[in-house]
C-alpha cells in the first residue's frame, strides 16, 4: 500500500493531508507550525498512519525558500519526497473540479492525490539537490560579476578625470599591475612626483616582469604632461573602488571553487562537450536541470525547419547544432543578437543557436 502525504507550504505554517492508495483519508487536513516541533508532529502523524511494509510518498510544491527547511527535514528522515511544479498542481486541481476553488486545505489534498495518480513523478534526489545548489551559486556569481563590471566602469570614469592619457599607453587599465599602480598613485599629479626606482620596482613586481624601466619612464613622462585634474576626493574614490574590486575577485574565486566541488561530485557528461567548461556546464545544469532532460527540452522547442531534427534524444552532442559558449565574465546591456539567430535559456544561461549552424560570438 502507498501512503501519500500532501503538504501545502507557507511562510509560518504548513497544511498536510494523508491518504492511502485505496482512496482512504488517513488524516484529513491538519496544520503544523513552521518549527521543529511542528515538523516532528507531522512525522509522528505520518508514521502512525503508515502500516508496516507500506511505501510513503511525500509531495510539496516548489515555493522558493519557504520549502527548503521542511524539504531538508523530510530528506533527513529518509522519506521519498517529490517537489512539484505549482503550475502542474494547479492544472491538476482544475481538472478535478470546474469550480475555481483554491485554498490551503484544497491544495494539500490535491498534492496528495496527484502523487497517487501520476506514476511518472520522480523523487527529489542528490542530483536535484546539487542542481539547486548550482542554481544558487551560479546566480550569486552572476550578480557578483555584474557588480564588478559596474566598479570597473567607475575605474574608467575616474581615470578619465585624473589621468586620461593612461588609457592610450596600455592595452587595458583593468590589470593587476595597473590597479597596483593606481592604488599607490591615484592621479597624474601623484605619479609625476614618483621616484623612478620605486615606480619601476612596483610595475615590475605587479606585472611579474612584463613592464620594465622603459614603461615606468613612459608613464611618468605622460603624467608630467597630463591634463588630469587634481581632485583628492576622486583619488580617494579610485583607491576604494580598486579595493572593492579586489574583494569581489576573491569572492568570485571562492564561489567558483564551490561550483567546481559540486561539479566534481556530479560527474556530469556535459563538460565532455567541446566548448563547454565547468562554469558554462554549471550554468546549463543549474538553469535547465538534469542533463538527461536537456535534450528533451530542445526536442520540444519550436526550432526553425532548417535546423537538423533531434533524431536521438539521448545524445545531446549529436543533436545540437554548432554553437559557441557564452563568455561568463562579460556582461553587456542592452543584449542584442542577429536576426539569423534565436535563443534558448534564461538571462543567466543563454544559448545562442544559429540558423545556418555557424559559430557566433555572444555576450552575457
């Protein structure tokens, strides 16, 4: 016999309903508090309603962070737990009745009944847990990269005020060596008065030997003939902005290490696809879910007729047209793309597929 438990999750309390596979209501809708005491009471009710050798299935809707705590409690106690899409439960509820009835008690019964009727549902697994972790980490990293890009724009603005000639002397000012230079000499006036020996040593150390005495002389001479303004407030802002970028660099590196550890545990075949590294693979898994379902999503997408059909749903590599992975450290707005391309994914993981199967350069 199967014991089905439906839980309607809310912020401060949860409504539960327990029914059997024979249609018997073992425990009509009861409410528990969102506390450990409430969780333990629910577990006692479930165990009291479950005869020996019976199979217990617990279902709840994916309601964001409100469901994390009770989901962890159910998994820790070894209960087969199913996380349902609210859209699916809503459609199922409407199919049971023409009346537009939606209350917490009705939702709890609906979820319990849905668990018994839909045999194709898959329980929440370690893979689903890792996907959820990847989603949190990749989106968190995305926000950090976006924040860092804004700070780099501030660096460019401040340099244009304090030492505008600097950009013409370097391929980019966003380098470790130049940040070290600007942090100690935040303006043309400060650099113009710098000791040449000290300046050379600073550049050589920060650039790991890439910049030598000649570059130090070139920069100091340009600073002495600069039109840059002498503004202590802007110089202080420049120093603080560089320090913030360094903090973000360390945080992003820590996030990427955490992503790498999860990807190592998952052993996903997605990183074996040419052009997909760990970070891009994590983005795809996080936003789309289980890798085995990705080919199915592509096969259901209304692709143009000129793209090859998905002949083998189990083989993502042979089914997909050629595409180029998105550079994860680049953020550009507004997003633009050619008329000859179409997109699949979200703002965090955007896959650009060309109609003529040619590689394209895209930005995220």
